């Protein structure tokens, strides 16, 4: 994910002497959006955000504490890395257990299912889980094939493996590799109640100076219809992306497929329709990932470009790229809508050569710029570690000035636009600890979640104002309960409960109930 460091040394030559912005993050100027992606990437590779060696209870405790804190910060989604290499954070018939769970040799069974625990605990808190997979990467730098588990596909099919730099990869041009990768996604979607499958920026590996990716033989065998090896490589990735999306939808139409690519498609010097940037590497020319084509094709549900630079960096300016990606998504929306989210560089706050990142308001104000732009529907933050470490107090600014109210995750109605019915019955029971809301929906099966609104007095208020959202709760198969412990003042409250479909479409009307607090 930190591949942006490959922006080449040209970036390092840039220095800034501009003053920091001051004051608040402009959040008070407009009402916070009711729908906004607020996701945290949880990176497991090399144990960036998750330590190894926890037993089930220790791991469950960590998950609960992590999710409670994210909930307090009003995040609504986790992007959980479940396949950091050709391995798995869940019991799989196609890949060995990841070494990053136990800290032992790859293939060591931890004795529990980390992904299932994350899903269960997230959904208890109304938080979505996007399962993050890395398709081609077999090893991290300097790791050997011999160190892998015997059932790793790299050992079972050594003819699929290529070495580039200090790492091993599955060769993207081999049809059997593509079939295998599709099978791994199908297994994941079939067995787990996730909201999305998520890929990041690792397709063909970042270019290494003086080295050529060793797939000439594969090209000669499978690329006869292409005059140029680079066009063939891009097509390999395009086909995989489209086929994975189709495979997901064949199993569960509502499960999303999202990709968070490197922040630059192409530089304007290489393509007049590219962004006004001078990135050292780009998706199209170096990673062979034609990210714009996926938007055109509608072969993804969301795209999250990693715009990991400040608003004053000349070679790759945040504001320039924000406008470029927004324009691309808007231009092709008539063909197939794609939700645009922005990848945020939390890991750079207080730790970068670019002095703008020593301004605690740089990242919060980038979020406000996203809102002002109007096309991005939220953010994904890299990564959990920085959110919790809170360098320079930037996360406190987000908590107090930006993510001030709850937000619903954006919908994907193109996967199924059916409007769910409002809940059948809603009851409220006042007791010493708070108010229990009971949602009886045995007759209705089209709700995946419910949104609980609360209004002072005996009348319903504004359902579009997120300040009135108490929480989001997942359906519990017919009878769903929720404890509201935040209604402290004496008086009458009106609760309105709406249904939310698996694709995020909210019911037109709400079922209401009134309760007096003494």
C-alpha cells in the first residue's frame, strides 16, 4: 500500500516553504453528508496493523477494542487484508494459512477463523467488512519459495511463478493463474457474509530500474493477438478484473468489487487526457492497470485512488488529482455508475519530506475538499495504526470537526435497486439502562440493516439530517434489538426506523414508535 514511495527521487527534490493553513477544517460551514464512506484499511502483511501470535480470545479482544474505537470515531467500514500474499486469514482449500496470523511457518492453523471473528464483531456494531485481497503477490522481499507451505500454489505449480526484483509473483498472463485467482474470490464470497471484495494497487509489480518483468515466454505463448507486450499485459489485468466482478455477482449480486489503485492513471506528458502530474510511475504505463478502462466498463463498483500527496506538492498535487478522478467518474457515469472514494495518506501525517504533512489540518481539510467537490462519496484511510496513534492530533480534528455525525455507507443501486419495505413492527421498552428498540420483521426478508433515527418530542423530524441518526444495526433474522443508552434527558422521544437493502438502498418510509423518558 505504501507503493507511493516509488514516486522516484524526483519527488524528493521538491521542498516547501509555504505556511500552514490555520483554523478549523471548515466542517461547520455545511451539514455533514448522510452517506459517506469512512473506512480504515487494516493491513496484515508484515503485521503492519495486526500483531501475530494471538490466541482466539486475545484476537477477539483486540478486534472488539479496535472496532469500538473506530465506532467512536464514526467510521463505518473496515478494509481487512485477508490475502496479503497467496495465503489466507481464513480456512481455505485453495491457499495456506497466512504466517501473519501465528508468526509461525506459513500454513500453521491458528485454531480459529480470524475473518469470521472480524465479520461477526463488525456487524454487531453496524460496520461493514470489505475483504482485501492481493492477487499476484507470492512473497515479500527476500522471502524464499522454500519457506512457503507445501500446499501453496507456488509450490504446486512452479510453472506459474516468476521472480522480479526480490519477490515472487504469479504470472498474470497465464490463463490458469487467472482461473485460480477467480476461484479464490469465489470461495471467499461463497463462505463469508462480506460487503465487498477489495483489491489495492499491486497488479503487475512496480517497475524496477534496469530489470524487465520476465514474461516474454508467456507473451509468445498466449499473446499472439497483440502486437505489443504492454497492451497484452493491460488486457490480462482488464480480463481478470471483469471476470472477478462477474464471478462475484453470479454468487451474490449485492457484494461489491472495489479497487484502490495508485493515484495517477497517466501523466499529461504521456497522454493529453491524463492528469497534470509528473509521477515517476503510473498505473497505465508501469503497473499495466488501465484503471480508467474499468470505470468505462463498469467492471468495478467503486474505485479508491490512493491520492497520497499534499495539496501543494508540484509533481502530484492532491487537488489536481481529486478533480481529475472526479471528472473521469462523472464522464462515464452514464454508461455504468462507479462510486468514487479517495485513499487518504494517514501514514504521512507528521512523517514525510513534504512539510505540508506536519500541518495537522492537511488531511482533515482534504476530506472537506472531497465533500466540497461533490463527486467523491467518502474516504478510506491508510491505515489503522496511524488513526489510533493520532500523530499531531489529526485524528482528534477528524473526530471533533469532520466526522461529527454518523454516516451511512453509499449505496450501489445498479446491483439491485429494489426499494425495501419499511419494518413491519417496531416497539420500544424503557428500562433503567436505556431504551430497547425491538424490530419485528419476520414477514419481511429484504432488509440487511436498519437505520435508527431519534427525534425530540412526538413528531418525526428530518430523516436527511445525519444528526438524527442514533445508529445502524444489522438485521438479526426476524427479530432485531438495539439498546439506546444515549437518550439521557427526560421527555418524549420519537424513533423512526428504516430498512436498508443489501445494496444500501433505504426504504422510503420509516416505522415509528414513541417513548417517554422520566
